[in-house]
């Protein structure tokens, strides 16, 4: 279980960092800058952060399910 929590914490920290950076870029583009490209970059970074977090969650969940199913097969035999 330790490997899964390490991967979960890593995806959480990377996702939170990218989400914060993306929100900051978006707000800079919407409120301060006159360039509309900053808004698009901010939205893209936020979407990337969510994607990274979801992929990390799916990988952790699938590894956990595979480990539990192999333990269940060993117990039933």
C-alpha cells in the first residue's frame, strides 16, 4: 500500500501545483493583461492539471484492484 500512497501524493502535489499556476495565469490574462492568449494558456494548464490528477487516480485504483484480485485468487485456490 505504500507505493500507492506515494504515487497518490505525487499526483496530488503535481496536480495542485499546476492548478494553482493555471489559475494564476488565467486571472493574469483575464484581469491584468490585454493579451487573450494568456487566458487560453491558463485554461490549458488547469485542464492539464485535472487530467494528470485523474490519470494518477485511475492508475492507483487499477493497481489496487489488480493486487486485490490476485490475493483473492490465491486464497480461493
